[in-house]
């Protein structure tokens, strides 16, 4: 019996994967999103103001992962070498060479060598121009893409776990537990999240983890209703009653017999939750209540585009990246939804 159940679950998974692959738009979006996300995870290897590798006087150096003082290359200061400094570059090139990343700027590097006033238009050095502080827009987009996706995945994943737990407890036990839980969710969902964020931002300097924690306090309720309904329906099924009659504990019954059905809804909504979390972070950054000033942020770049209408590359670059990211997630979500749709299973 256990073996047949395992085979059945495995064959269902294969059918769902095949159904997902049959949606060419969603499957292609998954590949594009994966490639972009993997590339941005190694953003320091793509856009950085430190060389990837230095060969100097017969020795090998890796500044992208290890900090070296300027004196190590014949300079005068014991502080970390500034490799974009012409003097330091000349010292190193006398005794070796440097291998730079594809984009020789980090998200916080100010390009003082531009002859144009900031924000400077696109050029061979800055492919998408610079922002109003002289920082490379392409580099900030790469790092901002990574921050946005990581924030969205963390918020959607943790929020889904909390929502599934609360909904499962409410639906399985019912009665006063369900009643109290529903009243709590109704009260909690009625709190003005934006006003609370504005108030807390005036008291505490927000950062990635602070924002994640605050958003998580109010972002776990999306799946409660769906999971609660699945557990309310599943707790009265015959095989669940039989498991309880045989002495199986509540936690094991919930985990083995009812949760797999509820996970279908959770997995279906996960890409859309990631998309919503990214949109929330972008909106907060655009309004100035998000990540700390100077952080790589798509919302902050959109705000710069609004404030500098004479530099259209700022708003257009951020908009195109954000539109691409959210479109990919929506297409993936549609494909996942179709894959778990019982009406489409052959």
C-alpha cells in the first residue's frame, strides 16, 4: 500500500511537471528568471569596482574576495587600495596586470571621471548612464534585481509558512479555535500597514531584515482562508477519521493526510506572492520608506527618474527591469496554476 501510494504521488508529480512544460510561455519564463537570478547572485563578479584578479610581481591577488592595502602594491597608505585610482592602477600595471569585471563599477561607486553633469547619459563606460549621484545605473539595476528577488522569496516563503500553519490549525480543530483565529485575522488585516511603516521609519532606520520582519507581520494572511477551507473539508474525510481512530496524533494526521492537498493552493499562489512582495518593496522605496539611502533599489531608481525628467534613462531602465521581472513571475505563476489544475490532467 505504501509503495503504491508512493508510485501514485510520483506519477502525479511527473504529470504536473509535463503539464507545466507544455506551457511554453511559463516554462521559458522560468528559465529566463533562473538565469537572471543566478547571474545577479554573483553580482560582485559581474559589476564591481575591484578587479577579479591581479598579477603583480609574480604573485596572485583576488581583490574581489580579499582586501589588500595600498602598500602591498607599492603605494603610500596602509588602507585598502582604491583600484580605480589612476595612481594605484599605474603602480600595479608597472609590475603586472588587472582583470576587471564586465562592469567596473559597484552599486555605490561614484564615477568622477565623467565630463557630463550628473545624471550623465549612457556612454561606452556607463551603458545605461549614471544616476543623480554619479553611480552606474547598470550596476545598481543588477544589485537591485538581486535584493528585490531575495526579499520577495523570503517574504513569500516565510509568509506562506505562517499562513499555512495558522490556517491548518483553524481548519483542523474548528470550533472556538477557528472562531478565535478568524477574529484575530480580521482585526490584524484591518491595521493600516503603510501608516505603521511610516511611523516606525521615523523611529528606526530600516534595513533589509527590519523591513522583512515588519512586512512579514502583515503578509502571512493571504493563504489562511484557502488552507483553512482545505482542512475544514479534509478533517471529515473517511481516511482522516480512520487515521485518528487508529491512534495517529493530530500533528501527523495534519502533515501526512491533509497538508498535501492544501499545499497545492500554496504552491499555485507562491509566484504571485513573490511578485506582490517585490511590488511592495518597490513602492516603499519609491516613497522613501524602504531600504536605507544608498541601497541598490528599483524603487529608488524610479523615484530618481521622477525627480529628473530630463534624464529619461533612469525611469525607463528601472521600469523595464521591473516590468520584465514581474511579467516573468506572473507567467510562471500561470503555468504552475495550470499544472495543478485537475481539469487539465490527462
